C-alpha cells in the first residue's frame, strides 16, 4: 500500500462503497455516491479521473464490493459529500492474519433476513472502517458469529489461509471462550456442566430449544456473585451451537436477564451476555493468543447499581 493511500490528496473526494451499492457496476456506484449523472460518471472514469483501491481504473462495468474505496479527482466538479461513516469499532487485536473487534449490542454479525435501511453488519462495519483507514479495500472474512444481542470479542480472518486455520481451531474446540452472563435465578455455588442437544424450535422462528433430535452441546457455568434474584455467571461453551448459552441457561431455569426470547423477562435495559475472553492458537504461529473485551459501560454501571462488586470478575 502506498503511504499516500491512507488519506485522500487535496482535490480528491473519497467515497466508500456501502451495502446498498455492492454488486452494482462501477459507473452506477460512482453516480449514486457522487451525485453525478450516469453519463458524467462514465466520462470521468474514461478520462482517468477515478481511482479504486489506490489504483487507476477505467473499466466501467467492473462490479464493486462493500469496502471498495473510490477516489474521485474533483477538478472543479460539484460532488456530493461522502456519507458519514458509523462510529468505529474498538479493535482488540490486528495483524496480517486476523482482526478482533469488540462488538456492541444490537449489531448483527452477518446480514439478517430483514435489514433496516442503512444498517451495516459487524463484518461490513469492520470492512468499511479498515478501508477508510487504509485507503483501499481489505480482505476480511467472517468465519464465526455472535448473536445480535451479544457483545464482546468477534474475530475476522484477514485472508483465506487464516480462515481455514481458524475454522479448524473452532471445530476442534481449541478456541476457549468465556462469557459473562447476568441471569435470573441461582445455579448455586461451584461449577456445573449443562448438557442438551440443541435444535431449531419448530414453533417459534429464530428460536432454539433442547431436543433429542438436535446437535450435542455442553456448557460449563460458574457463579461469580448473586444479588437478589440475579446472578452473574462465568460461562464456557464447550461446543458451538447457535444460541447455545441462552438455550442451556433457560433450560436450567436461569435465563439471561432481559432475554425475552428465552423467558428472561424485563426489568433489565437489554440482555447482558458478553463474549468476554477468547484464547486460541494464532493461525500462523500456533502461539497462544489471548483476547479480552472490557465489560460494556452500560453493563458495568448496571451491575454496580445492583451491588455487584468489581472484584467479582475472576483474574485471567
């Protein structure tokens, strides 16, 4: 990457391709972003006035992708201002093989069946954020997910070889995941292992349940503290099924507080389920890599107001 690619030069207007333009022709995407007519966009491309991902491009029919960087040589043209970018995600770790971010609540990992206007997934936000920083589209591959309501450590692969290695790590159980969950009820002292095969609930779309016809799943839980009817748990999923933590806790009679889909009820601003710590071998070196996402501010404040002491969180 050229050192000059990170920031547009004077007289250059930079646009980032967002999901609504992905898959369209370059001249269409340029016209939609810049406010130019389709004819003017074509003329600009033919005249060498457009760079894509830090390279000059004259192929109008080229398809664009989320995170492509379009640099337009202004040259006296009246162009629309670039769209405002979403707030940046907190990057927990980055190297040539992987990127780990701290996913906020309410952000889907991958495109939902119904997307709100202008909504970006965690994957798309990370793509756009890194492209805006680097001045060109980056390779970023989604290979695991967190539920929309879950916060915390989310890892992306920077290239296909890394994705293959990380997928092996997940499937072999070499990735050790630790969650924090605020639940209704008390599972008692000590460590317990919750078991039960998990399958889609045929009666409620998007919901899962324990079923003999499902895929085997095991979850280890340990109570950290209990205040009134609420308990703070450290949770270690020993398998990787969809909604596993939420389903197993609900089946045990201690649903995540605020998780209406699984009986957690109200009285909590949102479900507090946080992907807190992740340990895994690095996909290139095999050396241990430990990632941690701090407890979200709203979760920390809510726990403090309830009387949960900060020292209830275990050390590494």
